[in-house]
């Protein structure tokens, strides 16, 4: 099971076992502030945000343009979802937590949903998110009868790993990129 699949399964298990998932609907035209332990950003105006606490200090912030987002971060058809996963590196069970970087964390944290087919890497590389080095990857695949585009960005800030993941149908690529830019452009580390 990939790192992302393990993470998503842990989140799903937490929710089924009584973890806290709080959905908050954004109102008006103003973006909604989203605050994690080590970051603050915004959700695009009019989107909903659900905060889900998981095991081993994992917390996810699921943002959706409309409809539901499943345990793997995949939104309903036609919707866009951006999920931010935040976890303590030390409590996540990584070997040598002090030596983990965005480069070493990315292969462990980026994953495609089990059952996806026609997986195609589209882009990948390095970037900067509010001064921190990042690793990103973009993929397309077929999942549950839909052609999906997924973009993941991995960063390390202090003792925490953060993944910013945007998933949408490939036909919504431009809108998904604008939503992801809204989140990343407003990003600052706390």
C-alpha cells in the first residue's frame, strides 16, 4: 500500500472509529481561512472545509468546491478537492525523523488510489512554498470510471510534513489549477 493509501486508510479508520470530522461551509465571496498547526492559508471562496483528525498526529483539511470528498481525497464527479495533510514526522514512524526532507518524504507520502489504471506522470520537480523547499508531482489516471488529474506538493516545516493535494476530473484542470494557486498563494508557515 502506498504512503498516501496508508494515510487515507488511517484517516478513514479514524473517522469510522469516531474521529472528529467537522465540516464548515464557507459563506459569501471571501476566501475562508484554514489554520493548521504549522501553516495558515485559505480555501477558495464558497468552498467547504472539513477538518479530520487521524492517528499518530495526522490531521487533514479537506476543501471541496461542492459535494463530498471520499477517504482518498477524490471529490464527486465535476467537483474539485484540495486536501492538506499535516503530521508530526517523529510520531509518524519514519526512520531517522531528523533526516527527513521533502525529497525523502515525497515517495512515502504521494500515492495514487488503489484500483487506479492508466496512470501517467505529467510533471514533477521542486519548488518553494513560503520559503520551504517542496517536491511536487502531477499524474493523470482512471479511477472509478473517471479520468482524474492529481497534483501533490510535499514540504517539511520544522518537525512536520505537509502534503497539499488537488484532485479533479481532467476536464476541470484549469479550475483546479486556479483553486490550488489560491491555496498556495495565501500560504504562510506559522
